[in-house]
C-alpha cells in the first residue's frame, strides 16, 4: 500500500526541527531511521501531514563517557550500539539488547532514539533502558528536560514526549561490578520478541524487566517471582496469555542465571 501524501521537511539543526514541529502541530511526525514509522505509513496506520526528517542534523550520533554515565546520541544506530567497545566493556546489557533488534539491515538504519520514542511494547531496547534506569534527554520549544526511562513509557506506543519534543540523547550508567543479560523468545530469528527479559544482578540486588507482557515494559517490583505471577499479558496470534506468562518466568530465570555468570 502507498502512504498518504505528506510534506517532507529536512532541517539541519535541532532548533529548526523543533520549530517545524511547532508550526505543523500534532499532524507532524519525526523520522529518524525510518524502520518504525515508514511501515506504519505504508499500511496507512499512520498518516502524518508533515514528516520532519532528522537525517541531516549533525551531532546526534555518538557514544561517549560523560561523568558516571555513558551518553548516546539519539541517531546512533543499533549496529553502533551493538559494536561499541565502551558499551560492551561498561554497559553490556544495552549492547546485547541492540544486537537482538531485527536483522542487519534494520540495525544499520534503525536508531536507539527512534526505537525508544516509538515505544513498541515488544521492542528490545525499551526493556533494557528501564532496567538500566536510563535518562532520556528531550529537546523542545521550552528547552531541554531529562526524563527517567521508568517514567517515559506510559501506554501502548505512547510516551511522555510532547508533540513538539524530540528525543536527543540517552544516558545509561556503567554497570561496573554488576552482571547483566538480555534474552528474548520469538517465533523466528530476527523477529519481534513474543516476550523478552532484561536482567541486572549486583550482589544480592536483582533487577528484572519484561517486554511483551504489557502495553509498556514491566519492571518487577520486589521479588520477581511474585511479580511474574501478577503479570496480565494479552493473548494474541503469537501465544496465549498463559503461554506468555510462562515465557516471562522462564526467561527471567535464564537471564538472571546468565547475569550472575557474566
């Protein structure tokens, strides 16, 4: 199917991009790598009147140490995240989650900012961001603000971003002295996760976050087994609610075991 007609804007600065969003109102969408928005447009599940393409904006693709955190530009590709020596050495969880995104073509074009802003409940990176308690920097008409990943996702494919805000940076902590793992179960290699699990182990402290069992990533509060018993996933063509709940428990056990041994 062919997308509906739209105006394409290609700003060369964040300031210009924000201005274009303000001028276009709620009928505008931001385009990063395009692997989330474009398929929806082809199916006419999304029909924005204006597309603001960030591809010409310099300075939004980087991975660097910034104090006690690692800063990642929103246009950094999944491949760059997966292969980053800094992340593989100090925040392996994020690199492992990026390696699970789609196939090589998707990872070469898709971006970390696009994945998080799209907020698909079966995506890999949102679960990792929540487990890491990442900080997300949004730039808009009122300046910049920093949002905790655990407060960023509010509903199915919905975030706290305002229509005139753009996600510009992701900040994650170094996991020095901690073990971590990201595992998922899908129908085929390179598919969306039916259920995924991000786990971090630091001493006796365990963090577990699931994807695919709710409209947003689900952070286990307290004992993860009790949290798993309280999950209420929605059954669909990929599996029944009971099946997904079983997967969540199995993946949590395996991810925690891998994290303890990493």
